C-alpha cells in the first residue's frame, strides 16, 4: 500500500507507522510515498526528512480557493501513486471534492470517542470531556468524509479520566510519554 500523509503539526503519531515499516513488520506491504504539510515549521517535514521520506511544503494562503488547494494536494499524491491518505495532525477541513475523490481511503485520528466532541481539536477536546464529567475518553480512527468527524469509525480506544486531572496535565503526560519513547 502506498501511503500519503497530510500533517500540520510535529507528526508524532506518524512515528509508529514509520517504525513498523522500518522494523520490517510492514515493509513488504506499506510504504510512505509522500508527506505534505501546510506548515513549514510544523515538524512533520523534519520527521519525514529524518527518515528519508519525500516531503513537500504546500502552504495555504489566506483567501485562496480551498477546492483548488485540495486538488493540488490530490495531484501531488496521485503523482506518486498513493492508495491511502493518513491525516496526522492535519489542521484544515478537507473539501468535498477531496473527500469524494479519496472516499474510503482517507483516515484520521480524532482525540475523542466519536461521535462525542466531534469538531474539536487538541486540548479543547479533553477540556470538553472534563467539563462534561465523563469518566472515560480516548481516541477514534475514522474515515474522513465531507461531514467533519462524521465518517465511519474504524477503531476506538478508551482511557480512564483520572479524578482531578486537567486538560493541560493530559497534554503534559502525552509530551512526557513521547520523550520516554524518544519521538
């Protein structure tokens, strides 16, 4: 499977995929063909470079045509033969033209147990979990459609919400865990 990646952040979640490919577990069945970022300093481009993965900076200029921008992304992924697109911290809503073209072949990780807290990002999601008094939270891998965070769910993982934790503490914990793993 030839994978394309969209990312606006550091790409930390991509490291597991890279590690599995490099370890040989996925080497014969998956290859990351191209990483595209709309943020030059997001970090995901450096992560790709570190692992000799082709990467491209494609800035979105305010006021530009979103459909045209997404068509340019599609063209870049098509030029290297991508079969599947992973959104790894991609901080833009994709247009229906993009989601329809790639239907069933674009995956995203959302930081909640969808459909709960759909449409939220980052710490905002965990703050909403805490405000609602929920006892569990987690993440969802889902297909991307033209309905934001509304595509079919592929996988969900739950974690307990610890009494007294804050959204900032959860972020700090994730940061510390990344340091321990070395990514």
